[in-house]
C-alpha cells in the first residue's frame, strides 16, 4: 500500500492530522470506540460515586444536590456518550467490511459526525464546574424540573443534546446510504449479515426520533429563554406534554440501543455454534416489527400521570405485544445453539450471558408493562434494575462480546483467552450482585433518584454497592485486556480468526488493511 | 445511476425526513395534544365562555360541586374559594366566588387555570362567566371577589354525583406588557 496512514514514526503532527482529518471508516470506527470507552469510564465513575454514597444510609460523601447531578450525568453520558457511539463505532468498522464496500458512502460527513461529539460532551461535562452545578433533573429531564427549576447551566445541556442529535443523524444517514448503495454485487438485502440489518433499521429509527428529541429540547429552550409556554401551565401549556414528546423519542431510543446489540449477538452465536443462524428471515422481520412497535407504546413510561383506563389498556397490550418478536429472537438464538458444536470463548460467553440476562430484563419489563402493577413499581429501584438488565447486560455485554470477537481482525493480535474469561466472570458475577438486589429494593418500595434511604433498605444497598464496585473493576480489566492485546498480543495473520465464522469480514487479512475491497468482492 | 447520485438522493431524503420530524415535534405534537385533550376531556380543561341555552332545570337530581384552590410555585397571593362546595340541580345557573388578596407591596397580574375531575365530565361543565377567561390584575395590597357562574349540563352522565373544580393561580406579571395598565 503506497499511501498508508501516518504512524507515530512520521512525527506527532502527521499522526494527529491523520486522526483529525481522517475519512477512513476504520480510523473513524476506532475513534468512536475509544471515545465511547472514555465516556463509559466517566459515566462509570459517576456510578461509582452514586453507589459509594448509597453504600450506607445517611449522607457520608457528597451533598444531595451533587448526587442528583451524578444520577443525571450518569444516565446522559452512558446513553448518549457510551452505548450509542460504541455501536456507531462498530458500524463504521464492520458494515463496509461485511457488505464488501471500500468505505462508508459519505466519508467526510463521517468525519464531521464523529468530531462534533467530543465538543458536545465537553460542553455537557463542563456544566459540573459551573455555578449552580450541572443538570440535576434526571436523564429524562422532565419539565418543569428542567425548565422552571433548572440550574443556569441547562442551556449548555440543551446545546450539547442538539450537537449529539446532529451527530447521530449524520451517522445514521451515512449508514443508510452505505447499506443501500454500496453492497457488493450479489449481496441482496436478505443476504446481508444480521448486524447490518439491525443497524440499518436502527438508523431509520434514529433519523425519525433524534429530531423529536431536538424538538423537545428546543421547546425547553424557548420556554426558558423566549417566554413561550409549551410546558408551562401558566401560559396555557402542559408539563405532561413534555413527557409525551420525550417518550415519543425515548421509547424508540431504547431499541436504538438494543437492536445493534441483537445484531452483534446474532453474528457471534452462529460462529461458536458452528451452525448458520436459525430463522434468518424471521430475525429480520422480528427486528422490523420491534422497530415499528416502538413508536406506539411510549405512554407505558407514564402510566401514573393520569390516563383514562382505555389508554392504559391500549399501552399495556401494545407493550406486551413487543414480547412476541423479541421472543422470536430469543428462540432463534437458543435454537441456533441447539445441537451445535459449541465452544465457549470469551465472545460466546458474553453472548450467552446476554441472552440469559436480557431475557430476564425483558421479563421484568413485562411486569412493568402491567398498568395496574406499574402503579407500585413506578419510579422504584425495580425500574432501575429492569433497565440495567437490558441496557448493561444487554447493550454493554454485547458490545464487550463484539470487542473480543473482532479485536483480532482490527489489530491482528489475539487477546489472552484466560484473561478474557476471567474478565467475563468478574463482570457477570459483579453485574448480578449489583443489580439483582435492586429488584428486591424496588419491590420493597425504595424510590429511585434519592441520595438517602430508609434503614430497612440498608443491607441490599450495601450488597448492590459491592457488586457495582466489582463490575466497575471488570471494566478496568477490559481496558487492560484490550491494551495488552494491542501491545503484546500474539500476532495472528489468518483471515478467519474463528473457525466457524462466516462473512466477508473474514475474507480480508488480519489486521484488516487500511483499504479493503477497493474492488468489490465476489459474493455468492 | 452512479453511486454518488444515489448517495445524494439518500442524504436529501433522510435530511428531509429528519427536518420533517423536527417540525412535527414542535408544530404538530403540541396542538395535537391540546386537540386530543379537548376532544376526550382529558387533563380536565374546561371549555371557553358558554352562552346559556334554555334548558329545563332537572330538580330531580342533585350534584355537589366542590371548589379547590392552589397557588403555583412562589405565587404569594392568598387565593381560596369563598365556599367549599355547593349543591346544584343540573341546568341551574349558579354563581360562586373565589377570594384573592395580593399581599405583596407590588402590583401584580395573575392567571387562574381550571382543572376538573372526574375528567370525563369536562364537557358537561359550562361557565357563562368566569374570572378565568381573563387575567386578574390586583394592585399592591388589594383584594377582590372573583366571580364565576356555571351551569351543569342536564346530560351529565348518570352516576356522577360530585365534581371538583380546581383553580391554580399563576403569577404572570412578567408576561404582561404593562401590568399597571391592567388595573
């Protein structure tokens, strides 16, 4: 390759310019992945502060005002800074390799959509150092908490959300264009790898709902600064409208987070089962069905605002309906493993844990969807436990699986299998110690988002905090494993890292050259 | 068609879609929400000024109407109904008052926002005169009886024996261009 990328040997200036001006999908994928990991550690640090304060009843370490900022920032950073960019990074790296394209369809826009993200999060994080503090109204930023009663820094928060939205929309358009126009000859839609399918559906969801989020924060901005009354009853508005607009974005958002995770797992499980994915087309249709249903169930997040019984019943049944396509997916993953010649390398361990724990989180979701029961569960730790089972054991476990699965392809080095498996078990055990007790706390009536709690909740909170510290430690191990692999990993040059792997990404050398598929590959 | 041209089409269509969803969130969702609440009576928003029609007073039926008042956030006025509740016959115009007292040393303007429960009766509660149709200016230290005339529609669903009308009073002094002129 005559024009390889600049390395450190070419000097610092060339090296930095390479990353700042890069339009290479692999470089941008790498940037997204490192950025999201940095955000993951920052959001994780916030979580550690939260759990340290909740280790014992009473206030020991921080003030309640700061606690509120920590819960808010933890949610915002993890959702918008860690999980979403991580999957965009995977999409950047893997989609062109999987569909046989030389690069993303719109490389310059790709560069822009990444490089505005660090600014968004710099703005968001800087609010913590401002007078009055950062956002303290919960990651769902309900009005009027986020308007009338918000700290001064709320305008920075709004601007940061706008930038994140712009970044996501550009990234999604890029993925849609790439998948629609750049597939290798012979790769029809129904032959695309499932990761590509789930991502293209996710991209459509993003284009549809990120503007709604932008609309919600824009209305907040106008209420706060320009005297409108979208969410202010004094001027004829309604705070409940905010919740409708937010969850009209927010519910598709949870599938934006989980659908690419489904895609990753659907790549990994067949590889280590040495069998093709069971029910490929039903997987595609189930994904599309979930995406469609996500638009018509939003008010199940707000059963307690005062809804007529007909509305509660509709949103309850519509929500339960989502369990059907999700059940199809879980069935297909299990059936793929059935009678396969299974091996349990680290990516497979994370994927199996994903299937078990995500299904568990899905079932608690079904409990929450029961409108009558939700009156008790609403805004308790039961909800916290539920969404951490689907977001962490779902999205984060599948992201970790993806890192171990594709790392040899990315850097041409093999990770240490023992270290990988140790990290898995620490993460798996730590996660369950942290979040399983939160179900009990929630059912016993402990409300979420409080800096303190009654003495009757003390024991399980201590257990939960210990688990959270273990799980936090597991992420440091992941960082160590990745860096150790890049620096000292056993070199691997074989194209097919995993014996049972299928797909175009396993036809290029390891590490994947800077430019791949300059000529479209043959795809049968 | 070349890949570049197809890409451009995807970008244009997607951006168009995204802009459409942004406009939908700001310009369509809020009016749609209001319309939905108006049609279903959800949110307990009562209607605008009602012109009384000649209906027979249904003396066979009694409905208790309760009155509630609350102050929004930092609104310092004293604001309360003069009577806790009244018993009326459907079809019969009834006059009641709320009492407001501006206890501050500043001229202020307020706006009262009604809400009615149960929320399926909002369409059967008519107001022919109400202080809530306009804003209420009060000079520093002044007080006033605010008048409300309402009629319960004789078509009020059977089984509803009591309704509760709540007013929340908001400080809108900052929103009014010239508070003094309001007095």
